[in-house]
């Protein structure tokens, strides 16, 4: 079937349209950036919201420990499906409108969880919360459309790093609420925060007139969703079901078959959900590969450090801290991510986003290397988490610049959604790999088995190795030459030729 060019719909505004009002009175970039970044932090809080409840979930929901883990898995799966689909819907029908839809699902999901006392409604609510994952890529795309060139780099860096910031800051906050209040309060608070973000978006963030043409690729959306569900279910539940079990291997095989068929469909249909010809461009492909590995390294820290902090001191290497204290120890890493984003934007502006990504990967590797040798005191864990956090802030801030300098302006939502999906695949893989390492490298402690010192060191080594792989992948990215487009050179509404479409 012949492929049709996707055009950018950006008609001159008439005096009575909202776009005309925006053009006459352009929004101040400061409030727009603040609201979108706050929204990103609120959404990323959903990753760590239930972490303090994990040991008690089976009792709270009247179910088994294996079934209770679906309260976490459901959010992961829904977020993976939502990010590329909502990104494409934003490109087609309006990014602000789709952003509000995502936030509304967060609020509804939080209310469902807050009213839950059994597993089934909790899974439904957590899945709805997961659909809000599209807020961060949509926010980055809105920034590209609306902000002046001089603010774009730092704003995108802040928005991208909010994914890690919310996760780091959410753990101590959720632990404090879970320790001193009924567990349902966690979800009422998240619903309230979501409602606040909706109100702020309505008041501050304008709708972009930049739209992509065509019809929504429903078959592509269903195919991608089915393939991702098979893949991520196998990764996240393989340890419980057995890596060699028929269910796990069957899901991996189904994922391969479905995604191959999906790829064939996307290459033949006009107006695909994901333009694979764009995604295989060197810069986009390598950035997405690096995103998987950086996502792995980020989540590895979140899995290893809290367990090490809470391990009994009698083991000889544990630090004997409570969940609350462990969360507070990791909180500074989120602040470091936020503080480092302006530096990353400056490096990107002067040396290019490739340099920022490579530097971030190198700093992450240094942080994990420190972890192999520094486990003897709480302050050492805080330092390690801050160093890794600084590297994540640098790397995450560079990714949107790399993606958006290589895709058409009409596809920024879908492209950023796909990049966020790659990070999610990395975090899922980290959960599986680190979980297997700590579960099999154990030591006897009374009647129970706990992760051994060598297990923690191995986990740190794997995290550092992942960062080095990201560094190697990033080194293959094209440098910023005189003819390379930057994210600040294209302004909304300017049609652009796309090679190979």
C-alpha cells in the first residue's frame, strides 16, 4: 500500500480561536514549565506509591503474596501500553487534551484504589494510574511546541528528569503516610495531587495548534499492546512462574511473533502508530537502546539500596534502618536529579546531547562502582544514591533533545512516548534481573535466608555494567555537526520534509 505523507496541521488562527488568543498573548514559559514538571513528578510518584505497602499487601487485600504483586505489575503494564498510544493521540488530537485525559485516569484510578479492600478493584485502579504515564512525554512535546528557543533545553531537561525525581521523593513520603495513617490515605493524597495538576493545566498550559494528520492506527495500537503485554508479563513474572516454564517461554515466543507481525503492519499502513522508518534512524534507535539500559540502571538503585539499608545489623553488612529512614536516605538523590537538569541543559547547548548522555552514563557507572566498596555506613549509601542520581539526571535530560532533533515536529508525542516505553522496559528488566540475583545469592540468618553481601556486590556490578553498556551505545551516536538539526531550530507550525517517508 502506498504510504502517505503526514502533514503538520497548523493553520493561521482566526481572531475568534483560542490559538489566536495564544498568539496575541503568548503564555509565560515559567508557569508552563513549572506546571508540566509538577505533573511529571506527581505521575512518577505512582511508581513508588505502594512500595511501603508491599510486605502487607497480601493481608490488606486478603490474597496471596504472588497475587498481590499484580498491584505493581498492573501499573507497569498499563504505563507501557499507554505511553506510545497517548503520544500518538496527542500528536493527532491535541497534546493538552490528551494530557488532561491522562491526568483524569490518574485521579479515577487513585479513587478506585482508595475505595478498595480486595485485589480486583486494586488492580483496576493501579492500571488506571499506570495510564497516566503518558504525561511526561506529552509534557515534553508541549514544551517543544510552546516555549521560546532559549528556554526549551532546560525545560525539557527538567521535565525528563521528573521521572526519576518523583520516584525518589515519593518513597519517603509514601513511607511516612503508610506508617502514620491508614493505607487508603496514600491514594486519596494521590487523587488530590492529580486534581491539583488538572486545575493548573487548565489554568496555565495552552493547547498547541500543531497537529499531525491521518487516522488513528487502531490495529497498530492493539498489536503493540498485545506484544508489550506478553513481553513485560514474561519479564516481570518470570521469576514467580519459572524462567523455563511453559507460560514464561510461551509469552516470550508470543511477544516475538506479535511484534514481528506488528512491525510488518506498521511498515505497510499509512499513518502508522509508530513510524518505524523514523525509529530506525541511527540517532533515534541508539537513543532508545541507551534508554533501556539507563532505565535498568536507575531502577537497580531503587531495588538494591533500600534492601541494604533495612538489612539487620546482625548480618554484619546490613544497616538496620526502617523503611521510613531508608526512604529519607534515597530522597536526596531526587533533589540532585532536579538540581542537575540545568547543568545538563547547558552541556547539551554547548557540547550536544550526546555528550550529556555519555557523561551521565559514566557518572552512573562511577556511582555503582563506589557501591561495591562503600556499604559500611548510612552516609555512604546517601552519597552513592546521589552520585547515581546525578548521572541519571544528566542522561534523562539528554534523551528528549536527541529524540526530538531527529523526528518530525508532528510526531514528537509518539516519539517521546516510545522513548519513555524503552525506559519502562529497562526498569522491568532490572526488577527481574536484580530480583533473581538477590534471591539466589543468599545467606542463612536464623530461620530465614537473606541476600548475601556478595549478592549486593553482584547487583552493584550489574548496575555499573549496564551503565557502561549505555556509555558504549551513546558513543556511537552521531556528533552534533553543523548540519544537524537541533530541537530549538524548529518552531511549531513549520512544515518540514521527512526523508524516507
